[in-house]
C-alpha cells in the first residue's frame, strides 16, 4: 500500500467513513501521488481541534459547510461526530436550517451589494425574507452568528460577513475564535472538492 493510500484511509477513518468508499477526486489525487492528500488530513485535524471552538462547535460548523457545498457524505460524517460530542437533534436541525437560511441571504444581500444600479430604491426595499430562527436560536445567539459568518465567508457575501462578524464580536467573541471558525470553513470547502 502506498503512503498516500494509507493517508486516504486514515482520513476516512478520522471521519468515520468506510475505507472502501470510492471518491473520484480524492482517488485521483492518490493515484497521481499528490502530497496534498496529506495536507488535507492535517488541515482538517488542525482546524477541527481548535482551542477556541469545542469539538461539537467545530463539527457543527463543518457540517453546515458540507451541507452548503452539497456533499452529503461529509455532512453526515460531521453530524455523527457532532453527536458524539454532545450535539442534540435540535442543534443538528438548526445547523441545517442555518445553512439553508444563509444560502438564501447570501444570494440576496450579495445582489444588493454588487448591483451596479445601486440606487437607494434597491437598498430601501424590504427583504421580506423571514429569519425568525436568528432571534432565539437553540445553538445560542453567539454561535449561530458565528456559524452564519462561516457560511457567508464560503459563499462570498461581503456585507453578510461584515454584519455577522460585528454581531459575533458584540456578543462577546474575539477575533481569534472568529478566525478559527472561518479557517475551518475554508478547509472544509477544500475537503468538499476532494469528496466530489
């Protein structure tokens, strides 16, 4: 067995995924002997094991990004890991809801930000998008905002990122915790590409 194939198996084991699972992109990298396979595993381990995020929080953020990227195998894996670290069914459901809401908001507010005809009329039109879940989230306001920030960063909504970052800081979080959450989101986005 090659060293990279062994690394692939270790990565799958870390995620609780069967060793025989075929993953076209990841397998292509193993066959082509790119050392990036090792980087993928190390990056995931390093970002999940943050000093400023609990394992439950890390796995819920990772699951939200996997859902956002439409990689069911990864989202299921991360949810199992979140459950192993104390996540309730309500927290898992809210993570799915957060990813869904941010998919909506990121498109809408990115449009408002990017539109060249940036008239006051567009900016003053009501969104008419229900966001009641953000008022009293099961996950707690600070963590829901942090997860929203991570998803928004992946989706490239600048105004959403700024808004959620400000909210998270006002709720008592620091820049290091925010940075760890966004770094984790970036790594999971890259991992999702390898799991296609």
